[in-house]
C-alpha cells in the first residue's frame, strides 16, 4: 500500500510538505519560503572599555549575533570580544520569490511508483563583512549553508584579529524524485539547483601565558626566532618575525 500526502499552505510564508509512505518506510520533504527583499548595512567602531556603575567598574564586553534562514539559505555569525579596540562593517542583501506554484507528478508503471516534486522558489543571499580588533581577546564564528552544502570558520581566543568575508548563495529550484513500491521506498534523491561562494581572508594573533610554570635550563636553551631568548636569567621575546 502506498500513501502520498501533500500539504500546501499560504499565509505569512509559503510551505509545502510531501510525505510518501509504504508498508515499511516513509519519506518526507518540507519546504518553506516567502517573497521577501531587504538590504541591511551597519558600521561600528570604538573602544570596548570598563563602565563606572555605582562606584565600581564593570568588566567590558561586546557581543554580536546575526542569523538568516530562508528556503534553506542559512547564515549565522557570532562575535564576542573583551576589552580592546573594535571595528566592524557589514552589508547584507536578500531577495526571495515564491510566486511560482510547486509541481507534483505521480506515475505508476510495472508495480513501481515514480513521484516527482519540483519547487521553483528562487532566493539569493549576499553578505560582505569585515572585523578589526586588538585587545584582550575575541571569538568570531561564521557559518553559511545552502541546501545541504555548508562552509564556515571559527576564529577563537585571538588578541588581534583582521577578517574579511564575502559570501554569496543562490537557490533557483529544488527537484525531488522518489521511486517506491507498495512495500518499500527504493530510491529518494534531492537535486537542488544552487550556487555557493564563500571567501575569507584573516590575520590573527594568539598568545598563551603560564605564569606558574618555570622552565628548566636544559628545556630550551635558545629560540630559532630572531630576537627571542629563553632562560632562567633572562626571558625576553621582542618579535615573532
């Protein structure tokens, strides 16, 4: 026995759910989008510094959160920074359209059902951003996903960070094909027509300090980096380059 259920809803957003069930297995696809267009830009520059409140200084902290999710075009960004100098810039554009109706086709031949689903809800998401930071520490995470493809970066525990990112994602059409009998699903495949571009350039500096650790004379008598000396009598590192 084969059971096919298709639910189509329209309101604030367009949503289509197709479920195929047999005697032993079930396959489901759910798609959601809406006609939407917007542009967003921001620029921040300044100093993350302590704030006096009721006679005491509060520890400074900066946090930024961004998230976009439409028709399985997904972008997330998290940034948190401690005391220091901080500047960031972001430009983001989104254009999505759901005016085209979804297509559904069922063919039964020689005991095999062929179910085809096509959704043509194009969407394009572009994002460009930059971060410049110097201070006690910053964490920056970024994620971009496009219908089962994804890319991202995690830049953690940096005292200096310079990052530029350029992201572009496009989905034009989602095609799904299911082959099934009354007893089981034989094959199910998703074929989205899409394109993803993810470019990032960064310069970072990380530093670790262990004030309770005292090195021994024989541990590392010299350092190959020019201008760096390690020993009990003298501990001085002027440059890593």
